[in-house]
C-alpha cells in the first residue's frame, strides 16, 4: 500500500518526548485515517484508536471516558507511555475544552499520554485550537493528492490526473466514467457539504450554498463578480452571504475564491473572486464532457490544465504557508501570484498556441516581482510543474 511522505514526519513527532498534541486535518478522502492506520503498527508505543463519527455531538463525556480508559490501560500494563488517537474530533461539541482539561491533567500528574487528533473541517479544528489549546498543539495539513503521488500509487498519466483529479479512493473507478462521476458527487461532494458544513455550521440557505459550489466548480479558473454570480442563482442571497458560503467551502478543501493581488489589503478584500477547485475531480465530475472528448478539445483542455495548476498551488498554499492571488487590470491578467513574506512570484499558465503574455510585462513593471514564470507552452512543461513543490519556486 502506498505511503504518503507525511507519514515519516508524524512518526518522528510521536517518537519524540511528549510535548504537543498532534492535530492532523484536511479534506475528506485524502487518506488521513489510512495514514494513521499505517503509522500505528510501525510504533513501539501501545495505543488506543477511537472515532467520534458515530458519537452524538452533545456527548463530550465520551471523550473523557476514552481518555480515562487509556489512563487505566496504561496503569494496568505498566507502560511508560501510551498513544491516544481520536478521529473526526470536530463532531464533538466543545471538544477543545475537554482535550485541554485532560491534556493539562496528564501534564500535571506526569502521565505520559501522547495524542493525535484528526479532523476534516479546517474551520472547526482551527476555531477549537485557537480558543482553547494555544501553545499545546502542532498542526499538520494533509491536502489533496498531487500528480507525483497519483503517478507513484496508481501509475496515472498527467492527462488522467488533470481530468480525474487526486482522490485515491476513486482511482479504481475511472474505467467506468459514469460510475466515477456518481461516486465523486454522492460519496465526496454530498458527504463533505452535509457532514462538514450543514451539520456543524449554521447555514440559512443550504440550496444556495450547494448551487454556489456547483457554479464555482464549473467556472474554476475564472473570475466572476458576486453580482454576476447572483444573477445566475435562483435563490440569490446578498454578496456577504455568498462570500461567507465560499469561505465555508474553502475550509472544507472543496472550492476556493482567490482574491485580486493589489499590494493593498483593502482592495484585495473587495475584489471579485477567482474560483478555484482544490481537486479537478470536483470540476470534471459535474461536467457532461467525457475524458476522451476533453483531451481533444483544446479550449476545455486548456481550462482543465489551468485549474489543475491552480489546485496544485492552492493545496500547497496551506501547508507551505504562502498567499495565493490572481491579478487583473483592464485586459491584462496574470493567472496566479504567490506571495511569501516579501517575495512575490507571478505565474502564467498557457496550454495553447499563440499564447499572449502581455499581462506578465505590465505586472512586472508595476510590482517588480522576484520571478515571473510561464507554465505550459514555451515555459516549464505542466507535467513537470505538477511534480514541483511550489515552495521551491521562491
């Protein structure tokens, strides 16, 4: 079974003396639970692994009972340390308060219980961490699978990755596209929206949120003003509602809205978003085009390539801690702007002949970025770019 490179890092952290709670979060179906299940047999530490998935949200006492069970097992076995793993932690109300209390109790009484928490809603995990657990945790973001990982694990070509995206669980279904599309829509999209957003956050217009998601996926790689989006939604809310819903979709690793780069925070906030899926499967599963038709349609394929590059950059933006924007002024545009501290990189994606890069020159003149890169025709081949960690660009 394929092991993601993150596994080694988590193993090293667990083998260190007890210092921090290890919090692993990321979108659904990217292999968080699988990775921890691969990790446990490699450790010499005895462990207890539980999931909060089937526990009622109000039952925070369950968490205390699990913790107490580990203390008893540790005492009975005479072990010098123990590992407690809890999956889907965000399902429990006030989970961070309980974890803080139990972790601090162990620290006071010198009980050597190490802890791994897993969760699929970034919003709820981060809220809990900042509210209660300051100074007690390290986070670990597990993003969608990259081309290099899908190639190593399933032997995929770059074309398959660009069309079918990076969900490992769907890899065995791609020969039957209808079945693959249904799996992505029913098992991934529907579950993520209903379990990670609607069950855990107050959403007044669920139908609007779902429609915004569908629209955002189909327009991935394109800039749309909220006013224009409102015109395409039957049940339109105001632009603030739409912006909030887009934030929820971002926090679940489904759909992002890139802001316009301006070197000026006020103008960034008020800009029209550029939609960007976190995984191309979210785009192609909702489109009627087949893989065979998409590959020979230059305009559609160009869009999928740009969306795939955008997804690659967006997934790494969280783990590598850089900001991702787009830039446009009049008819001049640069697809992606990466910013880390005082370093700026402009990146344009071109997959067709006769590429027009006038926007690159205008942007360079105005903002003096450290680097300007072209991916695709006349630049770095996109299959090569998709294997690079974007932090190496800076």
